[in-house]
C-alpha cells in the first residue's frame, strides 16, 4: 500500500463563480481514479495564501500521519503561486508538486528552496519567456535533491500545445508524472523501477490476500465477520425503499473498483446499474454510522481511500 496523499489546491470558495465548484468536483472524480486505485488518498484544499496552505497541511499530517508521509499537490493560476511560496518556506512538507500554468507576475517572485521537492512545471507553448525561465529554475532545483537513478524525473518542465488542449496534453502528462513518482516511494534506488502499484494484482492474487481476504481461503463459501457486515447492510431498507428516481444510473460513470464493492454487488445483483461512486458513498456512510468503517478499511484499504476522497468531494457545497 502506498502511503501518500494528493491534494488539488484551489482558491477560497468565495472567490469561485457560481457553479464552478460543482464542475470542478465532477472533473476531479474522474482524474482521481488513476491515483486512488494505486492507494493514494485524494482531496481538495482551499487556501487564500501560503500561510493557510501550510497550516492546512500541518493539520492534515496530524490527522492522517501515515497517508501524508508523502504529500503530492497540484495547483494552477494564483493557487500555484501560493503553493510555490508554501514549498519555498516548508519544503519538507511536500514530496512532489505540480505547478500548472501559474500566474506569471506572482510566480516570478518565488524562488525554489535549496531542498526542493520533486516538481513538474506545466505551461502552454504560447506562455511568457520569463515564466518559462522561472519554471526551469524550479525544475533544476528539484533535480539537485534526488538520486542519480531518478534525477531526470526529479524536476521537469513541460510545454503543451494549446491546439491539442490542456485536458489532453498537460493534464495527461501531469498525472503520468505523479504516477511515475509513486513508483519510487518506499523502494530502494535499485528496486524503484520494479515497484508494482497495480490494484489489479492486489485484488486478484490469493497470495496477496492471505489474512486480508474477506473469505476463508479453504472454504470460499464461508464469509468472515466483515462479509456478514455487508450482508446486514444489504438487508437494510435504504436502497430497497428508494424509488428509481432516487438512484443514479449511468452508462458512462467512472469506475471505482474495489473488493468491498465487488462483494456487495455479489450479494445485491439488482444494484449492478448503480454507479460505483454512489454505492461506495452509501456503504461508507452506513459503515461509519455503525462504527465499523475503519475495520472495513483494514480489510480493503482502497475502499476506505475511495470513500474518504469521494466524501470529501461531496461535502464541498
């Protein structure tokens, strides 16, 4: 399991236009999947300046000490300036940062710290030369503090074509970079390139499950206590009493595959058309009420990450 958290930094909600936050949340749900399925907790953080950002990160480290051992952050525009200033003051709080098309004037004011975390600087090809120079300075500083095995990926400066579009170029490159950085967490320099972060192998290999499986390995039909918990939840009235209009069905919904979800769908096949997201939020909420959420999380860490991240997104008004 990777101990890491990814935070997308945004300005305070009061500065956002009406409906902007809802749109952002929908976009992030899909973007987060590639990190969530690799065991990375994902969320949103709002900050008006670097002081608020540092304070929020310090609080997070107290609340989620294990996950926040490696903190990844992404920020654009004015928020990229706040992230840069926060990193320059407290570089030890971050493992990797992505500066996406920052505001030129404010970003030029901030220089990278001597102990700079890994960084990726993204900007369109038609960006200003001064901004490009500053971004290259950050990339070079990041390369000073990584091993020879990963020096090239320690700091990168990437130009994307405006014709292709941000979502297809800069965004894709950015997430590919973060995933590559994940491969080196918890591995020695010589083993880093062989690190496996596949959720597929974690959930399909019998050897991987051993004590973490939901089912007794010698008697597949015999369920453990947590599986019985799922059965009890499945017999509740929350979903059974809901009308078709209250359930959300979608053919193009994002997949949040995990063992808990597969087990629950096996018990309640009539819910196959319900979105993964909605079912995870429902199950997580019910388990939270019963006080068994963390116990379930020990059996399926990915489910817990999905639930906490989706809950965080949903809680944003």
